[in-house]
């Protein structure tokens, strides 16, 4: 266990805010009140024990071991591993996986994310072929492909994205493809390159409510993410987004986010899960949200027009994603 923790901390050697503080200049106000518990006078820096409903099974089993071998053999990066997903054992045992392209180093420093931040390696032009061939070996019925942000590239990696989607469709004609993309720094032309590759589902996560964006996603913008979802929907694709609870938001702000997303894009699918602090260098957990609240949020999302809402403490963007395949409206 200590070895795994050492590897995780090695990805985040600096205290939270190190890169972010330099990228946006001097702070004009403190965000501590936003990040920590807003409802009590004495703010809580950490929650000692996770509730029982957050327990996940350790990964294992024949299906898990088979996929792990393929991932290692073909040098694939999975978000399941990089983001320490609590559902990795369940999903891999079911023969479902989420592949991460464009390397394993992100150019952004989001306060919640366990993917390492830094200067990425050179672009791997052969990655689309390798990913497609590996997915053909996996024999999946549905795959989720996501990536790190590559803000140093002129197109944000859009060309690699599109080539990966096309090659995957060609190599795996019986498999549906879901893609989870970043905001491409607001570059509509780059996003359109991905849309034109026609994945069955195109997803972009809002992650959190408007008020929390400066602390949670310092290099992103709430309005820009809404614009990304709007363009995806206008492109005629099934549109999906996801958010976390327990990172400092209030319930009424989550309802407002649902309304904003539906007004901007008429998005089809919403996932809602519990934020879990990956390391001490990340934003603290503000609260552990009980299952009953997740269920009420699911009902609220469906009432506001989402066709599917997967909501629960251990839900992540790609959790049971094979159940999200829909026909475009």
C-alpha cells in the first residue's frame, strides 16, 4: 500500500495551488470559504472515516486480470488507473474499460484530479493505431476514451482524437465508442474535428457548480464548458456531462447547474458522484453525501429533461457507460 501511495504522491509533489497560483497571478480574495465547509463556523479540514456506503471491492478476478495484461502489453493509459477509480474492479471484471489517450501527463492542475500534472512527452502519432488494435483484442461492447488536456498543442490533440475514433470504429465494428473530452481552450474548430469523427456519445464534464469553478477547475470556465456541450448537441451527437458532490457546493446550486446545462445544450445524460480526495495535496472533502440525496438528485435531473441520470456515491463518468448508449434526438 505504501508503494502505491508513494507513486501517487510523486505525481503531486507540490502543495495544491503551486502551478495555479503562478498561472493566474496574485490572489485577489481567499477561496477557502468556498472550498471547505460553508455551513459551520469551524471549518473541517478532513473527514477521518468514510461512511459504509463508499466501500468498493478490491479489483480482481479473471476478467480484470485479462484486461490488465492487455493494457500493460500495449502500453495503454487508462483513466481507471490514473484517477484511482473506485469502480475499476467492477468495470474491468465486466469487460468494460476507460482508455486515456494523449499520454498520462496533463497540462492543467485541477484541484480534484489524480492525473499527474506537468510537461507532457512528445505526441505519439502511432497511438490511434495501437489503441484500436488493443481494443479489438479486448472484445468490449462499449469503450470510453478520454484524455489529459494538451493545452500546449495548437489543436489540443483534436487530430489524434479524431484518428483514434475512426480507427477504433474500423477495428471494432460491433463496439460503440464514447469519448470524454476537455474544452480545447474554447477552440470550436478543434472540437468540431472530434464531433465530425462521430463517436456514439460525446461527453464533457462540468465537474462542479459555477461558484466552485475558480477553486476546482482554475484553468477552465463554467460558461466555456456550457458552450462545449452546446456545440456537441448542435452536432447531432448524444451529449453527456458529469459532476461531483461533496466538494463545497450546495444542493440548490446543483439544481441550478442542471437547469443551465439543459438550457444551454439539452444534454441527454448526467452522471453524479461523490468527490473523494485523492491525496493530501488535493482539495478536501466538504461532506459525504448520503445515498438518499443522490437519489433525489437523480429524480430532479430526470424532471428537468435528462434522458438518463446515473447518480450515486461511487458513480463516475464512465460507470456502466454501456447502459448509456442512446439514439440521438
